[in-house]
C-alpha cells in the first residue's frame, strides 16, 4: 500500500528532527566532555603542584623507595587520584595503586608519550585505555626538578574518565527524553499541518490521473493562497487548452476524413518504406481494394501496377510533383491520370501522396464526341452534296427542261426534308441531354395514349399491309406517371421503326406487363431483325445496322437514341431482343401510378 503524502511528510520532518537531535547530542556530548576534561586537567594541575611540593624533598634527600611508595599511596588515597613516580630511566619508583613488592613487574614507562613530554620540561597529557585498571584514563605528567632545574623524576597523575561518561550519561537521559517528546510532537504537528496540504495534493493527483486517461473535463478547486493554488489554476488552464486543441484536431480530422471520403479522385498516402498509410473510398473503387486490407502493405503489392509504383518512388526521390496518364487493360480499358507528390524522407512521416483520377469516362466521351462530329458531318454532307449536285445541274441548263427540273426540285425537297428531320432530331436530343426539355409528368391512362398514337399510323399499316395488334385494351386500366409528349415520341419512334424495318404482310404487337414498381411496354415486329453483335449498340446516336437501307427509309439514326434518353429521363430503362431474319422486341419501363 502506498504511503500517504502527509505520512511521508510527517516522517520526513521526524527523521530530519532526529538527525538534528543526534548531531546536537553528539556535539553537546563532545563539548561537555571537553569542558569536563579541561576542568579535570586544571584540577590535576593544582593537585600536582601540591603533591610535587611534598614529594620533591624526599626524592632529593633520600633514595628510600619503600618510604616513597608508602607516601605516594597515602597521598593517592587522600587526593583520590592515581599517583606514579618515574625516574629518568622510565622505571616506576612508586605507584599509589601498586604495592612496592610488585613494582618490578611494571613495564618501563619511558616511551609513554606523557612521560617523554614531561622529561622535556613540559606538562605531558594523554588519554588512553589502561590495561592495568581496565578503564579509560586521563594521564598528566609533571616534571620534578632539583635546585639546578634538572628533572630528577616525573610525577604522573591519572584519573579514570568513567566519571566523565557517567556525567554525560546523566545529562543525556533528560536530553533523550526531551528529544523523543519533541520528535513525537513534530510528527503529530506535521501530520495535522500537512493534512490539508495532502488533501489538495490528492485533488491535484486525481485530476492529473483523469488528464492522463484523456478526461479533460475535470477541474481542480484549491483555495490555499499558495503555490498549490497557482498549480491548480495552471492545471485547469492546461486541461482547458488541451481539450480545445484536441477538439480542433478532431474537427480538422473529421473535415479531412470527410474531404477524403467524398473526393472523386482516389488518394493513397505511403510512408518512406513504401507502406500504405491512407486509402480513400475512391481509390478503393478505382483499384478494387479494401482500405483495411491495404493499410500497412506495400504499394506495388496492393495496386499491382509497376508504373504507378515507379511514379511514386520518383516523386519521393525528387521531392516534387510527377504526373502522367496511364492505361490499365481490363474488360473495358481504364484510363487514369496519376499525380504523385513527394513530401518527406523521414522515418514515421508521410513520404508521398498519390492522387488518381479515373478519366475513362472523359476519354469515352471524347471518343463519342469525335464519332458524333464525324457522323453528323457525314449525315449532313450526303444530302447537301446531293442538293449541290442538283443545283449545279439546274444551273447548267436543266432549268429549261421542265420535266427534269421538276424531278430535281422534288429530290431536293426530299433531301431538305431529310436535313430538317436530322436537325430536329439533333435539337430534340440536345434538349433532352441538357435537361432543358420540360419533363413535367402527370398521371396518364396508357391505353388512351396508345390509341392516339396508333391512329397516326393507320395509313402506313394499310400501305405496307402490316397486321397490327394492340393488346393494351381499354379494360386494362394501366396508369403511369409520364410526360405526355415524351411518351408519345417514344411510342411513335418505336412503332415507326417497327413499320420501316418490317416486311410486307408483317406483324406488329404491342403489350404491357405491370410489375411492382413500374410497368414495361413491349413493341414487337416480324421484320429483318438485328445481328447479335449489333444489339448492344442500337441505342447509340447515328448507329445503323444497314446504313444504306436506313438512309433509304428516311431514318436519321437518332430515333432510338432519343427513345433511350427520354425513358432514362423518366427513371426507366430500355432494352432490345432480336433474332436476325425473325424480328425484334423493343421494350421500356415507366413508373407505375
């Protein structure tokens, strides 16, 4: 379990107080020890002067070692110190703690530091452990001189320091007790003083945890008037700023994603190793791939087009824009405009972007436009050439021939009518394609509209001896939503084609099939039929299966194209089924009421 901030702080204060106490204790002990030792030294110096005054005459006048030993022991007891007398050779002459008989066993003291110092005429001092008395001792050696100021002996006084230690111990007990109480007081006081700080720090910690988890709605409320309040305000401002920045980034990302998702152009972004980072829906459609499968894989591996991969690598290499157009062989050739932009060669960044435009439809429209211009030019040139030829003939003298001039004028009238039909059909087709035609729909009864159209063809049925059967009876009350003029033109064009390309004594049938959402109307003939390879193109502008026959029948090559565009403008579809030599069935659908 983690320790709380207040406990840690209290323990820190307590430990700091303890360290200060220990330092103070040892320092005080040393000061006291030095002071007491100094006092002992002063006391021993005074005692030494008195004792030296007593012992010096004896040392000068007699060599009675027994009498000297007895006096030294007596003085040692009185002064409560250990007295030792050492001659210049380091031999112990007397000791207050050792019997005279045992002095021979005592080692020579000449090398003792305090003795050496004393024989130089100074007072020698030393503190060391006494092996004889098994305690730490303070030794002070004083030189004893004769009248000629010659050192004849050294008087050494020794005092055990356990007395000092006892004094320190006695003084340390209350100090330790006071310090212990002080530590306890500091711990308790610091705990209570830091409780409020701990609560504030806890608030800050919890807020920081929420921020690390992405929740920047949390706010810290601290009113302490100190640095913690400043920190809390800074954290609140930081959370607000980060939240704003994240919102801006998410908004920009959403805009970027929306733009990518709705771009007509395909977009692919790769890193410096050629791995795909981004694929938008248009790129998925163009290359028939899935974004989740493509990301993280190599560009060449996904799109399987070496030329596009080379363009991308070249753009990254030159750090510039490289554009080209390529053709992808498929069932229907696909044309793509590829633009590659090199951005960076750094690891982890977007190295390059591919923008792919599918221009297949543009190329197709260009081909259609070229074919259309060529077809229109051809269709216009033929009657115009004919008219020009007749005019030149008439100007060359044929006007004087009444019969021939009438024949030429009649043929010119037919060519002019043909030009008029062609131009009318072109204008009608242009109007439908440009959405300028009024396709205001209304509820129409199909059988009634059909009867009106059939009446216009009765003469042609009789002339070509065609059997016509309308299976959409008046009792079959089929209603459709359609533009009246548009529906009429579709029916007229289909029936007119069925008559033109039918054989004499042929048949034409019209019927309708009602479905769930629309109605399909059929026009069947028993004419020459259409080759299988040409069925898919019969609704194209100016497409004729047999150009010579079609032109001879007065066709412009635009009738079925107009049918297709009118039906599609209603939301319907056209279709054709045919068998060469047996006839054709054209059908179209309209929304049912």
